[in-house]
C-alpha cells in the first residue's frame, strides 16, 4: 500500500471510531430543561415582537470581517516563494492599513460600545 491509501484508511478509522463513541458517550437523561424549546436566548413563552439590538449584528459583522482578514493573510508567510514577493507584501499591507482605518473609524463612531 502506498502512503495515500494508508492515510485514507487511518483517517476513516478515526472518523468511524469518533462517530461511534459520540453516539454511546452522552448521557441520555432527558429532563424538562433539555426538552424545552430554545431559540436565540429569548423566552419562548413571551412576545415574539421583542426589540433586538442591532449593535449585536454590527459586532458580529466586525468579527467576521477581521476573521476574513486572518484567512486572507494566512498564506502570507509563503509569499516569499513567489516571483514578486514585494508586490504580495504591499497588497497585504494595503489590506491591513484599510482594515485598521476601518477599525479606527468604528471605534471613533462608537460602533464597538455595548451600552447605548
């Protein structure tokens, strides 16, 4: 067997073992709290028209933006292997400067404050 086949077999075996253990391991003792419906942290017995703060969504979008920044800059250490690493580093620097300016703008506008 070659290395790829062995790695595939090992990964499939580990996946199967983890899937089987995940079915047998949890305690199956349902009670009222586990069986009650839960949705978005709201009380399901109250009104469905509760006001929801938009600030939560703004912070979530900022988190996704900076998470995307990390994903875009992750291959940067391997950029020195390209034919023009200076161009790659300049584009990465431009992304960082743009996102830093956006963060400063959000900070000065009060977009990162939880209290209104």
